[in-house]
């Protein structure tokens, strides 16, 4: 193997996909309940996305941000319209989107005269693997061995408004960075008013509210973005994963007083917002719109909730079932990472995160039959495991 050993790979090789199905080198078919970790929301080889990519590839792949890029302008306008934000910056991954957000927080802090601007982050969060974003991440395993970590963060428990309110007299703080629903950290859904309360605290203290919607965005929770379940607006949003359906693209959206804080020379990306990636993202957004996938996600979400609650509620050893849109977490009392291989043997792709949480992030284009198959296979595996 000439690749670095930083990934533990499952013993399967996929060569083709269509919708929620994947085929391996043996021609065996699998149901994908993970979507490449919340990336392929429209499933695999979606014809609209495929056509958009092929057409764009035949015209122009890349010119650089030295020049105007019409697809980038169009994508920025579209994102601004669906979020009510004002400006978009484009990069190539989630971590880079968060790096942009963190740089914005620091610029904003220095504008206010703070020489050590500090960002509040939460326990259990995941924000990426670059030095700043792994520092922001609330998981010691991600940080271990990479010290010295980046300065300028303070950590509080997730879903704990009081802990943040207590920081109000800390004069270094300039922003809060949180996931509206924690993804990698085990599908934690905060209280309904968490974001509203955060917005209030940020307003009172002149802090930026920065939402990491990298996993929760692009329809995953049944709205374009998870914050849209409330009527607040954040100051900064980061997105990536589902935005390009597999074409690498990330974005940082801003509004209000910091909308235009990234002036020429302050930030950039060679590949960011290139014609190809933006074309793919535009095709994704159009498809979600035209196929009414947001309401479909809400429908599917109810189906999963009902299905799993019917099958698993009274099973000893099942701690909690947590569902927001198509972010599904089934927490067991015990470690259960072996379920991933067992599911694979049943031709189903799932994930286990935070050691004890079965995580499902199925594509938004799932059929009812596919949803039912996921529910029954996962329920049976859980019962077997605990029985
Ligand atoms: C995946 C993820 C990231 C990191 O995205 P990369 O594209 O892997 O850099 C950041 N934040 C959240 C919430 C994520 O789920």
C-alpha cells in the first residue's frame, strides 16, 4: 500500500453507484445509509449532477479567482437567497470553511481592539482536521499528538446556555462556533431554543454566532439549513459535505457587520469556487428544490422515527434514539463499532460514531422501501447484538 496508514478501511471496494445503491467489485449490491458521510445527499450518479459536471468539464474547469467566475457568482447568489445571508466565500472542504470562519472571528476581534480574540466552542464537536479546526474540535483523540494547539479557544459543554452566559464578562471572546446538531460526536440534538438563546447571548455581548452546518446543511435536517428550524439568523455559516454531492466544495457565508470583512489579500483559495465545483453545487440545489426534497426528508424522518421507536424502544441496552431529519443516531449502552462490519455482511452501509452511537445519514432521495429495509436490518442487528 502506497497510501498513508491514517485510515482503517473496511474490506470492500465499490465500483459503481446509482441512487442509494452501490455495487462492489464482485457485483454485489449494497444499500447506502451513510451517503459518503452526508456528502451524496442526492445519492450516487444523480443524472442532473452528472450532466452538469460533464457539460462544464467540456467547457471550462478552472481559471482562478484572478478572474470573474459566473458559476461562482450564481452559486453565491443562490446560497445567499436560500439562507438570507449576504456574502459567500468558496473553498474545497469543511475544515477550510471553518478556517475561513475562524479567521473572520479573529479579524473581527482585532477590529474591536482585542489582541487575543477567543472563540467559544463545545465539547463533543467536530470541526475538521487542520490545526485550528482540530483545536476547535471537542474530542481529545483528534488533538492528541498535535500539540501545541492553536490559541484562542474556550470550551463549554454542548447544549448548555448557562455555561456560555457565564463567559459574558470574559472580554476576549468574539464568537461562538457550534454545530446546530452534533454529527461526528454522536448525533446530539440540543434543546429547541438553544440556537435562539445563543443568538440572544451573542447579541448582548457583540459576539458572532458562527454555525458549522457542514453536516447539518443542504437539506439534511429537512430544511436547507438546521438553523432554519428557528427564526434566527447566524452571522457566519460554514457548509461543505452535501453541497457538491461528491465534488469537493465548501463555503463560508456571512452577513451584517462582518459581511465584507475579508478584504483583498486577507484570504483565498486556488481551487475555491471553480466553475466545475460551483456547477455541481448549483445542480444539487436545483434538484433539491425541483424534487421537493426538503419536505421529503421530513416525511422520511417520521418514517425512521416511527420504525425505530416501534422496533427498539423497549429493547434493554438501547439508550436513546435521536433523529433530526435524516440525521439518525441510535445510542446503545455499550460500544458497538463491530456493527459496521455486520451491517456490511447484510449489504448495508452504516456508521458507528462516538463508540456507542449507530449513525445513519441516508441520501435524501431514499424510497420508502429502502427506508424500511434500513430500519429492519439495523433493528435486527441491534436486537442480535443485545439479545
Ligand atoms: C465533516 C465535518 C467537518 C470537516 O469537513 P472536511 O470536509 O472533512 O474538512 C467539519 N465540521 C463538521 C460538522 C463536519 O461534519
